[in-house]
C-alpha cells in the first residue's frame, strides 16, 4: 500500500507510520512536527457503507464544533477534526475499493485500556455525558444506522435462539445452564426498545462503543477532553452508552475472566461513573431514562453475554478467540456480572436516586 500516495490525496507529504493498537481499522500517524495527523483505512468488512459512516461523523462533529466554539472551547481538542481530501470529500476511495480518512492528531492526551484511576472513569463519564448533551438537540433520525440492530437486545435474543436451534458446533448440550440463564431473562430484552417505540425514551445520537479507551485524557490536567472512535455513532438510546460503559468499566474482573469469584460490580466505580454522567445530563434525562438507568447496565452486560454465547454455539465465527472455549469464558463472565448486578440492584438504584437528587 502506497501510503504517501494516499496522504497526497489529503494534500499532505509528511512521512507516516503505523500507530496504535486498534482491532478494526488500520491506523497511521504522520511523524512531522505539529500539527500531526491520523490516517485510517476504514474496515469495510465491518462497516459496509463507509460513506455513510463518514457522513454521520461529519454531521455530528460539525454540530459539536459549533457548540464548543459558542462555549469558548477549543474544537481542535474537544472533538475530532475531519481533514478533507483535495476534492473536498471526507474520505478517499482508492482503486481497490479501500476507504481512507484523516483526522487532526490530538496532542498531549492519552487513552487508557483499563481503569487505572477512579478519577479517569469519572472523567470518562463526564465526557460521554457531555457528548450526549452537545448532541441533545441534534435530530438523530438524520443519521444512518451503520450497523443495523447493533444494540437491539431483542434482536440479539432472536439470534441466540437461532444459534440454539441450529447448534452448528454441536456444543448445546454442554451449555444448558448458560442457555437457561439467557432465556430466563429474555422477557426483559425489549424494555428499552419498546419504550423508544412508544416515545417514552427519546431517540438520541448515541456513540455505541463507550469503552474507556475511546476517551482522550489530557496529560497535564487529567481531565477528559474528547470522545473518539465515532464509527458507530447512530440513532439509539443514551441507555446503551451509559449501560455499556458500566458493563466494561465497573467489572472488577476481566471480560474473559475464568475465576468468576473475581467478577463483580464495583459500586465505587458505578457511583463515580453515574455521578459524572448525570452531572452533565441531569437536566436532559427523561423520566423513563432515569427509571431504567441502573437496569441498562445489566441489560447491556446481558446483551454482550448472549452474543458471546451465540457465537460459541455457532463455532466462534464472529469474535476472535485466543484459546479454546474463549467465547464461553466471556459469556460466563458477563452472566456472572449480570447476576451480581441483580443481587445489588437496590444499592445501584439508590446510587442513581442520589445522583438525581
């Protein structure tokens, strides 16, 4: 791949080298002095319409940029800056059908793969809350659904039931306990989508991949400054973003932990994230969103668990595995976290009530 030829499409001649450890897109960074730039090849096996991904990103970053400027902020650090091609597009498509995009590099800021300091998780919550707040008046229906039914838990249950019926890998007999756990909770799977359909929960712009490492933390201040990785931005419920953050961030154990005694919900992290998120969004949340806030953490954990279980039954065709039964280990870890959140539901609800005031 001739990277220099690709960067020239963005009117750059800087040297460029591989950067970061992302699992979806191929990422590179220029090596010249500031301002530096990030170049990415969009994975069109995952994102079938990269043009729609970039249209979404252009719309939401333009909206946020305007709000940030009005508030006296720095849009080059507080949101992604899309660099146009020579012909004014937000992406370049080469002769092989590869799609490339370029962003301005955000200097003196770091992402973290795990919660090293509780303050970072609080800051991440504020960043995701502010992201929601800046886009609260954006008409979400203008965005493309880049991955259909991504956080539609009811649709994920249907996929699991299909995997159970087909039993492609001949593993069903060995996971009866996990299947029962999943199906016992299936009636709760549509609680959020049903209320979106009824209008009780507003359709909002959602990030849909709210891991800690999608937040840039300023190296000097320790404050969260920018939400990145906007490929999955699309219409949905803010409960998806809040809930998935806690699925990932409040777990005392690893996502694929085999010693399930290490897997439980850390209420100090749950409280820190809920406090940070609601400090930003307190005046914007609908009553039904407040009502389902704590529930959404276990809903998104349940959803992830049934996705791992379905993939295990299908023969590990979607998620990359690094050992035998890896997807089953992931499933069991998620289900243990669900069970722990259920056992602590009164405590978690009390945290939400305290943050609501």
